[in-house]
C-alpha cells in the first residue's frame, strides 16, 4: 500500500508566505542535509489537516483552509 499527500495551490501560497516570515526570524539552516520544515498530514472524516513546523523556531502553522470543508 502506498500513501501520497500533496499541498494544493492555496496551501502552497500560505506556506511560502509563512516561510518568508520564518526566514526573517532565523535564516540558519537546520542541518547539512536540510530538514528545517516538517509537514504533518492528519486524516479526518471530513478532510486532511495540513500543518508545517519550522524546526529552527519550533513554531507551527496550519495550512488547511477549513472554509473549504
């Protein structure tokens, strides 16, 4: 079995905007191989909740637009 999760166009826009804010707070790289951003996909009976965590600042952002549900 294989699972595939993707961001839609609106979620990408929200992430890119938030990412710019986060990079202003800390522009250090997390490690030599990356790993600054952790994406979390939580399945529910209504839809998938998408969150992203900045591993440098430990802040999270929900990318899901719940008004689409």
